[in-house]
C-alpha cells in the first residue's frame, strides 16, 4: 500500500492564502491591460478623429468583457479566504 499523507489545518490555510494571492493577480494584470488598451484608443482617436464614436463604443464593450476576469478573480479569492473549510476562525 502507498503512504498516507496527512495535512494539518495550518498547511491548508497557508495554501488557501497563496491561492488567493495568485487570484488577486488577475485584477492587477487586468488593470494594466486596460490601461494599455486605453492608451491605444487615445492614440487611434488622435489619428482618426472622425471614427471616434465607433472606436469608443467598441472599446467600452471590450473593457466590460475584460473587467469580468478581475471580478471572477476577486470572487474566487474571497471565497477561498472566507470559505473557512475547518471552522477554526
């Protein structure tokens, strides 16, 4: 038979904290990506001012879709942090 590995609650809580920290990176990276996209939008509007309406409307849709990843990361991080699998807090 194989060896049985037991994890105590401190190890599990530490892994949950690390996983939540990794999930929080989704918000940070989404913010950086949206900043780069906004810079490119400002550049394209300055190059072609007559297409301003079409550029801005497509940018708002793209920003809304991109923002969902950071919201999902936040929800998962909060669920992991406050899910409390052992009832020790």
